[in-house]
């Protein structure tokens, strides 16, 4: 399968690298620095690192104060805690005044595995995308994560980025890849259906496209690492050519990428659509592989959904 790197590891490395170039970057963590990998920055720049303890509301409000003072704060915790415990502070202290705070949610999705439903963030993308002024990012591999962190530094405003614990296949070339907030990427051209994917399931979508091609179905793979703002022009252009779209995401369908794609295509290019993601359910304990299989977040499930849509 090639090189496998967890996006949280890439996040930690990129944060430290950016910190070496820009002394305005400060990092805050809610007592999870070893898990979120913000500890890499902590080791390199201890004077610019702040552990606020298990107090996510304080994490965000302190970051907001630092942003108001001209710093570029990266506030790190688990995705489920950022979207849940700190929602009010994110909404009122960061997004409403449009402060330059970067909210970093680790351990996103169900692939957290054995930690179970209480720690599996399946709603975070939907929650964050619903907040005005908030940019929402979900990179698909380590290379894209590193590039996204650098892009966040140069973007002036609130950003939420999700990353994961499990190693992911490296799909992009570090020497040539360029990340642009709000821009999607056509990973593979096709004529029969558009597979719209974000984040951790990018490799699954690529595998599904290979499997579909073996059966004579040419799938176009459209990766949208920016969940908000959506690259509507690229999405509409692709769906208008293929005539069908299947959305793939490791999170709830309603309110997440699936809803955003459905609204866009309903307005600009109505086509038959299918959705691969979490229905109205929480996760549960199990190995990441077992959970992805149980919730039908696999290449085989994508192939089955596409074939059903083709009929």
C-alpha cells in the first residue's frame, strides 16, 4: 500500500515547522498534547505553548484573547471536545468577531476505535460548518495536512481542521502538492459517476474507483479537503459531466459534506445522488477496521452504492 502516516503526526510536524518561521504562532492544548501531537511544538518552543488543562472553554477563550492581541493561536484538543464542550466559546468568542483562531480537532471520526461513542466525533464537521465565518478543513493524507497547516497560518480568520489517529496512505507528492483553501482536486477522471470525498476516506474512494473500473464503470474521484467553503464550481462541473454523484465521508451525512453537496447540486445541477456516511447513529467500541466495515465506510460499500445508483 505504500507509506502510511497518521495525519496527527503530520500536523505536529507542520505546526513546529511553521512555528520556526513565524514567532507569532502560539499553541494551546487541553491536556492532550501527546495525543494531538502539539507536543512537537511544545518541545521546540516551550515559551509559546500553553496547557490550559481539561478546560475546553478556557482553551478557546484564551486563544481568542491571544488572537485579539495579534498572535496566531492554534487551539488543540480532541474533535469531540472542541465541537461539543467549547461550542459556545467558538461561536461567540471566535466566529462572531471573526478572530484569527485555528481550532484543531484530533481523533476525528469513528476510526478512534476502542475509545467508543463518547470519543468518536461524527458530528464535528456538521457543527463547525454550521457556524458563520468558520472555514472547515479535512485533509486526506499527511502531505495534504502539512500543506493545510501552512495555509491556515496565512489565512486571516477562524479555521477548524480535523485530523486522525490512525495511519493513512500517503497519496500526494510532497515536492509538488499545493493546498488552497476552498479548492477541490480531481484525483481521477471518469465519465459515469462522481465520487465526492473528503478526508480519511480518500484512499477508500480511490480503491472503489479502481474496483468500479474493473467492472466497466468509470468513476471520477473529486476530493474536497475544504468542506466549507465548498468548491461549488468544480463540483457542479464534474457532476454535470458524469450525471451522478456519490458522497463519501467519515461522519454524519446530515449537516456534513453530504448535505453541502446535496444543496449545491440541487440548486445548480440536479442529478441522482447517493451518500456513504453515518446515518442517525453514534459510533461504538471496536477496532477501526471493524467499525469502518460495520458502518459501510469501505470501498466495497461505495461500489455497491454506485451500482445501485447506475440502475
